[in-house]
């Protein structure tokens, strides 16, 4: 890529989100302090309107991610992404700590989300970092459910008889295409990579009351009916690809390509042409230096955006990353 700028690998101010089901693991995992309690999510890299990430390092510190795209365009995100998404950053990277069960939910696909919300849909994936004993993930259906049956039982606990529940362990991977019924069970700390969308249809919230209102949280049972993929699949736990030179492919789809990268000492990564790369450190610490000699140190719980203009990055240290592009 012919460039005229010099954008370093970018770090951002994390956006911490407290939730009824949130825990107390995210701040120590990230090595930060906060007065917030029950932090369920850290939005690491986000272009979601109203929740735009703010640059922490380099000459553009203080700018939002959309402002960075306005300033640098294809040099930051790649020409194809600029054509497809404009100033909207296409991925949302999160760290999630579930001390309690998240609601049973589903997300619309791009077509339905565009029609209803003028938004992207929400296909996502989870990489399980840490689990408590007995932790579970709900992903998919365990037996045939029809829209007609769903209409009758969607608002009741009977719907739980139809979902597929899986024990979760560190290193497990779950791919959740839009339309797949799912829920994160208590005791999971994970990294989430998803399309840039904040649209969730909540099907069942286990009768919980909102702490502020004292009322049950809003459900979206009727909206979810047309969003659900009613197919029963043989397996819902994603099998990672074979590790090669420290790189393990995890999930590749139309929306993202995610791998786990282990570094012990020094490793050079040649970067794909015309796209950015995000890196979330889940263990250890390392220094990243790009081909223009820009360096940044990233430790456990931190994330970095490597701009499309970079052609390679050299990583020095001992660390494990979840990498998305």
C-alpha cells in the first residue's frame, strides 16, 4: 500500500460497562483500577455510535475511532473496508466477564437488521479465556423448534428445553452466526469479536428484575421469532485449526478472520494487504514494532489496532493474542 502517513499501532481507552450479570474480574485482568462495580464488558475497540473508542497513544491521542477513519481512510482500515463501511469500523472487540447468566438471546442478520434498524447484523465469536467450575455456554438448539411452537413457549421457561448447553473450558471457541440462539453462562471470562452492532433480542431473562426500576428487563420475544435460525446443527463447539508456527486459526467467516497467536521470544508477522488487524492480549506482555519502526507495549487485557498501512509487525516477549482482521 502506498501511504503518506505514519499511523502507529493504536491503543484505546477501554469502555467499561456495568451489567446486572457483571463481575469483578475485568479490572484486575486488565491491570487497571475502577470505581465501577459489576463490570460485565470492556469494549476494547468500538465504532458503535455513542460508544466510540478514543485513541490513547501517538500524535492522534484523544481522537475517536470514526475521526481516525475520517482522517486516514484506507490507510487505517483498508480500501475495501472504506468502500463497504465508510467511516463505520466493521468490528467490535470486547472482553466479557459473566458472574451471572446472561439472558437467552439472538441477533438479527444483516438483512433483517438493515430493514428494522438501519444497522449491521450481529455475527460473533467467543474465545473462552477463564472459567469457574461448572461454567456453561448456551449455543444453538438441541431439538427441533418451529416458529409456531416458539410463538407459544418463547416467553416461558419451556424455551430452555430446546436450547443446547455446553460445558465451557479455557481455549474453547464458539462461533455464533446471526440467528443462533445463545447465552453466556455464569463463570465465563471471554474475548468476543463481532460485527459492529449493538442489537440484541432478549428472549428469556430468567425472571430477573432491573436494579434501577425493580421491574423485569424488557424482552423481545416477538422480534426474535423472525431472527432465529431454527436449524438443529450436529455440533456447536468450534474446532480450531492446526497450530502452525504459533498461529492457530479459530474462526473465518464473511465478517472476520480470527486466530490465536502465541509468541515466545520474537516473532515477525507479515500482515495481509489492505486491511487492519486487531490484537487482544490474553496472557503475558510483548512489544509490537511495525515496519515503520512504531512501537507499543501491550500486556494482558489490552488491545491494539494495527493499521492497514502496516505491512509487518515484529512481536517481542512472551504473550498470547486473539487476533482479528
